[in-house]
C-alpha cells in the first residue's frame, strides 16, 4: 500500500491550528508507533537543516504502509543523501516544519515538541 494515501495530514493554509508546528507534529503520527529493538518506540526521529536560506525540521522515519505484521516504516539513514531524501519526502507529503532560526529548528528536531 502507498503510505502517502493512508497516513498523510496535508498542510492547510486556512487552518492555523494545523500550521502551528508544535500542534501539527502531534497530528501526523497520532496512534502510530515503531517499536525499537531496545523496547522503546519511535514515531518521527526528527532532523533539522537549512534549505534555500530557511530553517526546517522534518522526520527521518515514515510510515509507508501496512502488512500482516502491522505498520511498515521507512527510516532514512543519517547520511547527506539520507537527510536530503528524507527532506524531499517530508516536503512531498506535508511533514516539513519551518522555523525562523536555526536554534528553533534544532531544538524542535531534538524533541522540544514532545
């Protein structure tokens, strides 16, 4: 199955609630968890960066569909190519969070949205 059709929450310019990154980040993965080998779970695994003079945070982990075992996940590697691919994937499905400063984007990616 195509995860873009199943799990997306699209950016809505007319709804300020959804445009607030601290509120919207909770909406995009509501009820979804990837269980890790150590017993913890992940929902986003965020990264931050600068693109075209603007500062962003975006997930590195995405639900991509379902199988008999549950939700299938795609985790992009922490490499230049992985960050770039995750950024463009997040942008395509409306999971980019824009900030005024690098510090805001970094703090958001580190989890201050939780």
